[in-house]
């Protein structure tokens, strides 16, 4: 497939109101902020969006809002994953009717399928919809590692066009790059791996920290893609503390706390996510202040 997903895409949070409902107005503001800052693509309804806690109607509603606000300016890649292949296939077919550009599908969690099981799972999803599919490998959350050889096999399926690689191993990421054909989009699933992965042949990142700093993260990705490594190295060093503190607790707890500090959303989670511990909140606020991300009244 010809769709190319490069640069920086934001794994969007799902804002909630204090009564627990989806905050559509805040979501629209967040999308507009992303567009103003020059983001390359948007990824609603992933792990960062607390998707497992969304009702089906809420899930579709979030996608519609993001599509409306984006207005065709950037590609929309929607999280469509789960541990029941049949359910994911049905959802992939339904999502196509909304007008999204691609789907991001996480490895089945809890089931712990074999490599053949992973291959058959993703092949079935790709065959259920002609939308481009991006694989998502995050073994720290799923207990399923899509091994490089399996990615190489899946890369031969016509509408599987890339992978969000969050194994935490640059060696595995390089092995993936060696296993796939030219034009297969290998994206980092970890903010801190953006620069090194692009340096060895990756094409970008699906970013959590881009919720807060879409402009700088997009610039980092493009500097690296353009081979401007000295500039990219400096920017990477500057942004690294924020990348790190965003994972001081389970994602999306810190990023939602950070966006609330910025006045962009209310800090509301759905169980089993809960607010940050006070000592970690203090660390997050310190880094946010050092990055100039807090309103002046809060930073004073």
C-alpha cells in the first residue's frame, strides 16, 4: 500500500470530565493544539487513550471528533486491538466506514500466542479490512513479543504497512529493520528511542510526550530524518527528562497530569488508572517547569 506514515504522530489521551464522561470540548482543543504545532499524524484510541475503559459508542465518538477536528489535514491512525481475533476483525471492518486512514493493532494480551498465532491473528485482521494496518509490539504490556522474523512474514501481507516497535531493545528494532522490505514503516513506540531508531533506519515515532510538546517532538523526528544529527542530538538531550518523567508511573497517568498542569484537560482517569503519587507529581511538575510548560502563575 502507498500510505506512508512518517515523522511524529501523537498517541492522544482521552480527556474525561469530573463526572467520568468523555470531554469532547477538551479533545477538540487538544487536536487543534496538535495541528497548530505541526504534528504529522494523530493516533486516537490507543493505550494512551485508555481505550479498554471506553464503551463502544464512546470509542466511535472519540474517533469521529478527531476526524472532524483534523479535517483531512493529517492522517488519522486508530487503535484497533484486542485479544479476540474475531472481535478485532469485526471492529476493523466497522472503523473503515468512519473514514480513517489506517489502523494500529496491538499484539493480543494475556493469551500469549505463539509466533504462528501472532502471524495468523494479524493476517486475519489485515484480510478483514483493506485499511492499512500498523502492527504494535509492546511486550511489557502484552506479554507477547512480535519477533523480527514474524514481522518480516507479516510485512509480506499487502496492507500491513508498518510497526510501532516498543520492545525496548534497539537490537530487536535493528533486526526488524533487517527483516522487512524497503518502504515498510518502522516507528518507535518509545519517545526516548525516537532519535536512535531513526538513525538506524526507522521513520518516526508514535509519541506520548507529543501530547504536551507536539512541535518539539515533530522537529526532533524531522531533524533526524533529514540527517541533521548534531541538531537532533541537542534537542533530544533537552527533551529527554520530559520523555523520562512521562513514564515515572504507568502511562497515561503522568501525561494526563501534565496536560492538566498545562490547563488543557481535567485530570480525570478511569479505573484502574488512578492519580499520581504526590512525590512523583512533584518530580513531574519540576521537569514541566524547567521545560517552560507551566502557566506563569503555576510556575512562579
